[in-house]
C-alpha cells in the first residue's frame, strides 16, 4: 500500500513540474467564473487536440503559432481564436448553451437530441447544479431536478416519486442498463442509494411514460444516471481528485477519491467512496403543534452479537437511534480507442452497505404499548454491475451505434426478531440479471432522424427463507440454529425475461417545428414455483399457503409516442406529447409473501399489465436572463395494480375470512389486483431569473392528484403540493445561496388503503371508541438552508452548509422517519 501511495505522489509531482514549464490557459464559465472541465480544443484540420482538466486548465504546447483553435463542449457555445491571442489572454470565457434552445440531452430516445426538438419535459442534474448542495446520497441528489418527491422509510433509503408514480413504476437506468428488475416492488425502494453520487457526470430525468425507448416500468418517468467516462488526451495525463464531507451534527463522514489517467489510445477512471452516516437527529421546533410526534423514548440495543430482553430508555428523544449505517462504492472504467470511429468502454461498479435498520418497524408498538421488534434490518445490500459498451460511428445502415452487454448481481435480505423471542426470521434474495442493448441512429437527409434498437433481459431469482433460534449466555448470542422458514418469493426459483424492439423517427417539418413518432413491441415471460412454502409448520398456515401454485405468465405490449415541438423564436417553445406506456407485473407483484403494519400480502398470479396513456402540454422559455418550463399532464392508467382485501373462507385460524394468524398476530390479508382505471393529473413549473450579474432567483413547484375511478380508492404515492425557491449570489471566488423547501399538508382521507402511504406514521389526533387511533395526516412544513462555496485557490474549494436553519421538526409525505434538524456540513474538494 505504501508503494502505491509513493507511486501516486511521484506521478502527481512530476505532472505538476511539467505543467509549470508549459503554456497554459484557463477556460472559464462566463456567468459563474468557474473553470470548465472537459472542454475539447482542436486546430483547423483536427490534427492536434487537448482537453481541459477539472479546473479548466489546458496546455497549448502541442499547437503552433498560426493555429486557429476551436473550443468545444456539449453544454457551451463553440468559440474559435488564434493561438497568439490566446497566449496573451491567459483566459477564455464560454457561454452556456442553456440560455437558448441548443442544449443537448442524451436520454429521451437513447441518443443525443437537441432541446428544441424534444416534445417532453426533461431535467438535467450536473456538477453545476450541485455546487451549493450537499446531498448525502444519490436519492437526495434527485431533489435538484424539480418535480421529484423522495420518500424515506429509514436513513438508508430514498424512493423517488415522479408525477404520482413510484418504485416499480419509475424506471432507473445506469449507463444505458436498466436497474429495475424482477423484484422491484410497488412500495418504497432504496436502490438509488447504491449509486455513488461522486462518480456521476450527469443525471437526466424524463417525466411521463417513456416505454418506447425504455420498455416496461417507465410510467412515471425515467431516471438515467451517467457515470463519469475517462476522456482521451493527446499526451499522458494524470489527475487525482478528492472530496471530504463532514456533518458536525450527526458525525456523518463521506470520503471520495477519483484517479483519472489518459493518453491517446486509452483512458482509465477509478472512483472509490467510503461513507459513514450517523444517527439522524430530528428538529426540535414543532410548529405543527404535536409535541410527542416522532420522538424516540425507547430503542433497541439488540444486535447480531448482543441480546437484551427489554427496550432501553433513550436519553435524547430527538436522536433516532439505529438509523446509522455505512457504505462503500467502487467504480472502475476503461475507455479504449479501437479506431478513429469506435471505442470500447469496460464498466465495473460495486456497492455494499452495512446492515440498515428499518426505523419505522423498530418504532412499531405492540398491544401492550411496548416496542414490538428487537431487530428489524436489511442485511448488507450489494450491487455488482459489469458491462461492455462498444460505440461505433459509420455511414452505412447507421451513423452511430452502441451495443451494451451487461451482468448485474443483487443481494439483499430482510431480518426480524420480536422482543422476548429467540427466533430470528430471515428472507434473502439473490438476483442475477443479464441484458443486451443495441441502439442505433441515422440522419436521413437534412430533415429526418431515426433511432432504433433491441433489448433483451433475463432475471434469475433465488429466494431463501430461514429461521434462526438463538442461544443466549448472559447478554451474548453464542449460537444460532438454522431451520427452514418461509421465503419472500417463490423458493423453487423464478425467471423474468423480456425481449423488445423499438423504432423512432424525428422529422423537421420546418426550421422551427419538429414531429416525433415511435413505437415499441415488448414481450415479457414470467415463471415461478414454490417448493417448500409450507415447510414452516410453526406458522400453522399450511393449507392457506398451499393454494398458491406454480405459474407461468406471458404478456405482450405495443406502445407508442407522438410528439410535436414548435420553436416560437430563438428562446420560446411549446410542445405536445401523447404517449402510451406499460408495466408488466413482475415477481414482486405476483408472488410476494410479506407482513407489514398488520397487513399480510399474499400472491396472485392472475394479473394483467398496467397500461398508461398520457398527454403532456409544455411551454418553455430559454434565454440568458429568464427561463421557465411549465408542463400540464394527464395520465389514464388502465388495469391499475393495487392492493385490496384477500378473502379466504376455507382458512379457519380466525373467524374473519380476511384475517389469519401470522407470526403470532392476527393480520389482515391483502393481495394485488387489477383495480380498474385511474386518473392522475397535475403540473410542473420551474423557473430561473437572473436579477443582476451576481444574483439569480430560481424555483420549482409540483402538483399531483390521482384516484382509482369507480372504486373509491385513493392511489398511493400522490404527494401534496411541494416545491422550492433559491436565491443565489455569485462572485469570482465565492458563492452564497439561501433556499426554501416546502410541502403542503396531506389530508388523512386521501391516503391509500394498502398502507403504502404510511398513514400510521402521521400524528395521532385521538382514539376512537374501539381503541383505534385516528390519524391526522402529514402536516405542512417548510425549511430554510444557507450554503456557501469558497474558492481558496485553483486546487481547493470549501463548502459550508447550514441545513434546516430554524431546526423545524417535519417528515416527508409517506416517510417513516423524521427529517434532520439543524445541521452544519463542511465539504473540502482537492484537485
């Protein structure tokens, strides 16, 4: 290890020495004053090239006196200037393209497209969006897109909600590979935190159905994460980039290191992040008026090695005990130039967490008004991705082509034990996902652009259920005896496979009007079976569970999109998009057995795919001083899959056909059904106003409503009105930002029946005559945040952020944990 560090230092100082003896200039953002990384410089015949580093610095040694050098970057306007003038200036300023309708997005049709030709709402989060933010996880990062609500059940969570759709109705994609798999559930997901935000180059969000380009699950939208890709350079280049983040309030520490090495033919990027997140401390300013809501009077000290019969008293009821966890993330990318027209990218990603306690379950109270669970935690969540991406530019059947072969391994588990019980229940899932994506695009003449491709995926699932009987000596767990238990999913193996092909065409009707049309055909195959579903005799439910038989399902869907985009002038655009999306039921929808909050979810293999038809109307303006985006949307969701009561008149463990005795408790049985038609509608509004050269005012507002027609059932995951406003002050060496984030209240009568919205996590107003609590729904809230970024020198940046300035106590809608109170976060960036 010492040899490695010495080697790195030698290379680093050698690189610094060479830089001192070279002619260098700095490429700077005209508005922010920051250096721009990854700007490509080339001469007239493109025989000589160079790329700016993370500070915008670049050497001009490879160019000669009369060269006219062009500066090119995907987000900035090109500029050309003669070398002699450049050397005299030492600095060159570029203007962002986002001030007009010439910006580029990559995700809409799985190919790069100009903003002016896109007929749907897309948001981009890049490094400039995060300069004055301190998201702890990638889930928190998504707030910056606008129109995205994040639900959290525990600190190690973060489930994005887009236009009233969540979990397996929102598609997550990483570097062109779909993350959604056979067990993405309809409740809340924390899979986005397995992506290291420090390894991301940009994140794009597509709002509304995007099934033509992405297939099943893309109903609410698509979140496409793009990790950094190492760039080629004309000569050997080495860069070592580090960030340190420390939260003084909860003692969280995030340390990240990036090493990029490149030359003409190959480039390498290595990123490694270690994170420790302390127990979340809630705010103490209870403006909502509920003095005891969310406080933690007691907690469990039980662990994998320690046993305690009773709960412990919490000396500080604002500290949410058992919310701390650790995580490590690793990314390795190699980029090889295989020819002048092609390159090959090898992509390896690994993420692993520690055990993550589920805070809402550890706060659950039993009939005796004591804590119910001594332990309830997710085992280490592991995500491993390996992919090969071959990119080719030709002039034959396509102009650009991309082929991705990938393999993913996902390992997760759920583990629980009640107080005064020696039995630990464990359910573990091992998922192997193989996929092939081939995407191509071609310009036909000057007015037509087509994109087409195929995708095939296969998910192999192993689901294992075990019970462990503990042996105790004093307070130590000295042994565990394993016995068969009930698995979460069919334990005889499950397979989820898909095959699809798509075609999309964009036609320029005039210089200002574009028409987009596309279609996709998808075929989904699901197969699963149970082997020992009744092996756990202690459940006394053998006959009940034996009714769920092996199954095979085949679903097909033809989806389409039709969009019109009209550029009113250089800065204004209106758009109209009609699209059809679908979501095929996966193994989690069909074959899950799970208890939560007194509700036992049981399998149902008689499910049809959900199909959505959506209309989106947008108005947008992009100019230097003022830009906005306003979108109205309406979605009709047919064959809505949702939970409803499951009746079994043969089961006799209770007198009620809708309840059974499970794990010693009488629980309500529910299952997924096709509940009919649902309507979801609302709007998104984002704006940015440059008041002066230094001051900028930005904001975002989102509203969504939805219900299941003719059933009187409220749809889950419909957040109340929410948004944010920010005032930003920028000078050449520092930035300041004051932001306000808020949410309106949620009426208790608008919560879903199936428990996804967690009505039990809201304040209790009173107790009814039967002893049942009457909940008040989620109170409204608003918090202020103050952040600053100081450029100490060209190599060092310091960020200071005060979160929740007034220490407000609040919870996000549907969340099972209170959000952090006042905090002070420091972040140091070293290049």
